[in-house]
C-alpha cells in the first residue's frame, strides 16, 4: 500500500503553533526563522505557507514520490494556489468545476 505524504499549508501563525503543540512536534529552525518576523501578518504567513508547500512537493517529486495528500482544513484557497504554482490545475472557467491535471514530470 503506498504511503502518501501529507502537506498542510500554514494558514496563520497561531494555527501553526496550535498544531505543533497539539501534535507535540517541532518545526525546523529555518521555518521558525522565516515565520517569526511575519507572525502578525496573516497574508504574509499564508504566502509563506504556499511557497513552503510548493517547495516540499517539488522536492518530494524530484525524489520520486508521485502522490500527495493536501489537507485543506476547509481553507481551499491556499490549496488552489499550491496547485496553480505546480501547474496541476486547468484554468477556472465560469460555470465549470476545477479540473485537476496530473502531470508525471
């Protein structure tokens, strides 16, 4: 059975801290260092979360992984941005559902 890595985009600094505390986990120093100066700017944190998720997925794909579970926590905008950055979605058309386009690059 394949194991899919889970990617949860960082939505806010408070949520990030709550999740790491709840899971009794720690984040790498470079992530904490990047978040500290923007901790009170939710949009900057979301933007960083999208860039971090895209970078992680690209590195995992380069290592040969081909499947991912992206957690939305009912906040789909960051996930859409991640999929856009990875070029994995077709452009949104009016009255049409989002079409996911998987590419085996």
